[in-house]
C-alpha cells in the first residue's frame, strides 16, 4: 500500500517549492504559473483538474535535443474534453535528423510553420497553472519542460504529475510476477485495456491516448480515491 | 485539423447519417465531444454527466432495456445511442417528450466501453442546417422508412433502362442517304437493297429531309405521283433530329410526341446514324412480356425448359435495373402462370377435353404475385360438383403432367405436398367449401399453419367462377369468426422480427446473436401473415400483400398510417431479398433468404431496424387485440 506520510511531504514539497519560487520568479509567464496553487493531495480525483501532455522531441537528452511539438488536452470529472485540445509544432534551428522525421512525421517544412519555443512554453504554462500534468513516462516531459524554463526564465518550477506508466508499473509490481518492460509502453497498455488502436507519435494524439489510458486504469480503482493515490 | 482529431473526425464521419455532414461541421462536432470510459456492468450516463447526451461508441458494447428488463437493442462500435436525447431536438413537441420521459431508458455497458459523448442540444444545434441529418435523429422509424422507400421508388423510375441509357447504345450507323434529285424509284430501290425503311436526303453535306416507306405510300402511290419524280417532292423537310448525347427515353418521347418512327442521330448537327422505334423496343426484348409470349408459342416441354433458364437472368436484370420488388414478383409470377397455362394446354391436347369444368389454382407466393425465381410450386385443382368418380383419372393425369413439367422448368415440387397431384388438394367445389368451413369453424393451430397457403388462392386456368364462389362464402364466414382470426393471429405471432444488429450479427429477442437474417421468415412472412389476417377479417378478396394492405387501410382492422408503414417495411425487405438473390444468382449460386449483415451497409441496417420496429409494433397491437 502507498504510504501516506512521505507522499504528503512530497506534495507539501510541491506547494512549498511553488511559494518559495514565486518570491524569486521574474514578472511574466513563470510568475503567473507559480501564482496559482496546485490541487491539494486530498482533492478527490474526480475534482482534480488535469492536463494530459505529450512532447515529441528530436531525442532523449533534454540539453542536446530539441522539442519538436506539444500536444495537450484537459481531463476533468473523468471526461476528456476535445474542445480543449491543443497541438503546436515548434520552430527549432537546424534541420531534422532523418530518423526522427520518420517517427514523428514532422518534416522540415512543417517545422518552419511552427511557433517559437518561448511562445509555446508560455501558452503551456498558462494551461498548466493550478493543474496536475498527466504524461506517459514522465522523464521526457519533465526534463524538456524544465530545461525550456531554465533557458527562458532562468529557473525551473515544480510540476506535479501523474504518470500512467508508473500507475501501470505499480500494479504489475504488486503482482510479484516478472514482466517485460515493453508491457509498459503506451500502445501495449492500451491493447491490454481493450482501447482502440491510435495513430501514435503525434503529440496531441498521444496526449489523448494517455488520458484514455488513465480513465481505463482508474476505472479499476476506488471511486472516491484522491490525488495522493496517483501522484508521483 | 490536427491528426489526432482528424482520426476521430474520420471515425465519426464514417457513421451514417454523419457522412452527410461537411468536414467543417464534423470538426465542430468533434470539439464538443467528451471522451468517457465506462467499466462493464455500469449504467449510463457515465459518472459526472448531467446533461442529456448522445453517445457514439468508439469501443465496447451497450444494452438498451425497458424498465422491466426486456432487451430493446444493443450498440457496438460505430453505433450512436440516442436513448438519452429525450426531446430529440424538437422543442415544440412537449407531448412526445412526456411520453418518452416516462419510458426512462436503461442503458448498461456489456463490456468496458469507450464513448464519445456530446450534448444532444449542442449536437442538434450544430446539424440544424442539415435536414437529412436532423430527420434521421428526429423522425420515427416509420417516417425514416417511408422516406427511404420514396427514394427507392423514385430511383426505380429513373433507372428504368430507357431513361438512363444513352441513345449511343441504340442507333445504327451510318444512316443511308440519297441526293434530292434522285427519283422516287431510285430511293425505293436503295431502301429495298439496304433493308431500311427510311432514307435521309442530303445535298453537299446539308440535311434536307427524310423519306420513309410511308411517304412513298401516302405521297406517291396514293397520290398517283410518277415514280420518276425527284424524291425531294415527297420528303419531309424540317425533319426532327436527335443529338447523340440524349437518352433513349428522350428519343422515345420525341417519337411519341411527333408521331414518327425514325429519328436521325447527329453529332454537332452532322448526321451520324439513325434510331428507330424498333431499335428501342428490341432493347427491352428480354422482358417479362416477351418471355410470356415466347412461352405461349412453345410446342414441347423441352422448349419450355429452355425458356425457363431465362427466369433467373430476368430477375438479375430487373434487380440490377432498380425495378421494385413488387414489379419483379408480379413479372415472375406472370411467367410462372404462363408456363402453367402452356403445360395445361399441352396436357389437354394429350388427354382430350376435360370431362367436367375445373380450374387450376395457384396458392401461396405465386397466387399473391410475390414469386421469385426458383420458388417451389404450390398448386391445387378445383373441380365442378358434377364430377364422377371415374373422372378422377383424367385430373390425376393432368396434375401429374403439369406438376412434372413445372418441376422440369425449375419449379421444385412443394416440400409440404401442396400440389394438385395430392388427392387431398384435387377436389370438387363442394369439398373445398367444406375444407374452408372446417378450418374456420374448428381452427387447430397446427392445421392452420399448414393450410394458411390456401387462404391465398388464385385461378391460373379454367373456370374462375368455381374458386370465386367458394371465396365469397369463405370470406363471409371469416369476417364474423373471432375465434378463427384469433388462432390465425396467434400463429402469425410465432414469427418475430429480430431486434436489430450487434456488430456483424443479427440480434434476436433473447439477446442471442445469429450470423444471418432470415429475410423470409423474420421479415417478409410476418407482414404477409398480418395482411392476410386484415383481409380475412375485413372480407377483402385480394391476395397480393400490398393490395390487401391498401384495401384494409382505414378499416377497423388497420389504420391508414399503419398500412402505409407496413407497405414501406414490406417493400424494403422485399427489395433487400431481391438484391440478395440477384447477387447469388449472378454468382451462379442457389438463391436463398439468408442475408448476412456484412452484405449490407450500415445505413441499410438502420433501415432494416426501422422495418423490424414497424413489424413489432403491428404484431404487439395484434397481440393486444386478441
């Protein structure tokens, strides 16, 4: 079972960190983001405002590699609201590696129609304010978003997150049976829950696919569960 | 649009009637969608949904039941559940809302289900400019079915061969021409040599006029005009021509209007060829009238067998041309009748004249004029009461000859032995009256099921008074016999339509799935049975189902609206059966009545569901009456 005590500390950690940074943050998007409190740990899941986010990147290293595109959609009261969906390609210097073009289907031409990183991150922070971020495999989104914030504002804020990969991993670990790590991939987990095939490697598509997966995962859990059962 | 949402848009746009919406409206619909996930065994609406929503199933399955848990239908991937849209977007009909609100739908998830949910009100608002889409959601099953059948019948007219085939398929080229200075005799010689009944008069490439056989008769011979006169003296100038782009129907109309039989065909006003009324008629050669007249000329059974191979071809052709099932049924029945008559004539020639007057009767689908190729033969004999025991040999020989002949022509022997060769059904007028009296006064359910074919009888050959006298007496009795009608009704209710479809299966009452739909027993026969009951209750002598329904409309047994609904349902089901059989025949397979849901479009499945609902409504009504 999850231990409430350290989790509580972690979330207090998020809030304490937020308040601390708010004092130092420069005027602008980062400060606006930090001025909205995060949901408390005891917020029932159904009342937690969630933004499902996915990034497409040129690689796994947040310092060397670039953010290519961002997709997000809101999840509230166990409903994914497609009207809130957002997808944006980001302008990056240099041409794309051929390998990645085939994965992300983003060509140099499209990339040139993208918006500057600053503009996209500003928009994303606005959407994320006061919300919990939902991702699949949080390392990429967390590191790239934090790196972008450091580059743009000189500091990286805390981002409370739910990770569908971790939710799945906890469930598998509890069974005490060996499993293949590939079972934790988004596509594999969706198959397991009988969710339809989705067109992967589009940021918005993956954000919606992740949100659908979370809905399926939590449908197995207590109805009155609170955020603390899911948060990282 | 973003590819994520375009994937969802494509999914939705593939579902009728959403396919009628332009992409920009679909995009707006998608923006209004909330995705919900509901575990199996839960009630809809999903947690947190407070509005009246409609649900598009992305994955999973739903069951829709009444308050008393009677299964009404199931939904699967790509189905739209509107059970919670109580006012159907029409704010005016409050009465309807109240009625529906009382029904309180119960919808449960049979599997873990992913739903696209959208507020009914917002959805109706978005599609309000698209009447066909609105109609789909707002209209009742009956209204939707009616609309579909109006369209089918319109198409049947448009598709009739002359209308949609170009004149290019009919004309012959080149047209024979002659100069204006040639003599009438020269013209006549040219026509005779070429075997043409008309010539076009041309000078320096200019079309001056036309001269026909008739002109030579009327304007030359009858007038005493010399045959050495120039042909221009008797030609019709100012002649009517037709452009090659016109349809054969245009040509026929033009000929009819102007009372002419020849039309020069032009391309850019240049003479290209000629089309005659005979050309148009020949194209219609392989039709029922034609086959019937060939049958009349046949002199041997082997000739008839040869002709009978045309029936499946005719049925395929008529079906592909978009002819209504009613018309096809009447044509095939007429042909069967022609075969029977010809066989009887041959038999009489062989056996000598009949000892007493009689009539050959057709029963079942042939009598109702609803027969398709490869159906079995149902027939009987009614003989004058003057018949003596020794005459029975003549009738037995007649019955055997005709029945064997029909079987050789592809009309298989009746498995239930409803045939004139069966002594039970080769009886005097008096005996037939007794049969009917017994069936009506002491109805036994099993006997009734077997003999309901005999309530659909018609005279194919012989003295029509024999049957009509029996029928008049029979109808008088059935009208007053509540017990008989009750038994007939109970029998008719044994055949129930399915509830609808679930994935690629047919969903039946107990919630089970079947791979195919029996169009005959679970669709057409229930309507035929209902029509028979109305006819017998109201003393209507017609046996054709549509005729019976039309005549029963407005009587105490059947309201006008219900009659119209049943006719639509009947025509739709018959059309599907006709198309299904035409496809089978075309592949060289034995036609049957088993339609797999995979054979038909999603929209056709919706229409079928509407037809089932019409039948169910009328059967339920029947059940509550008796």
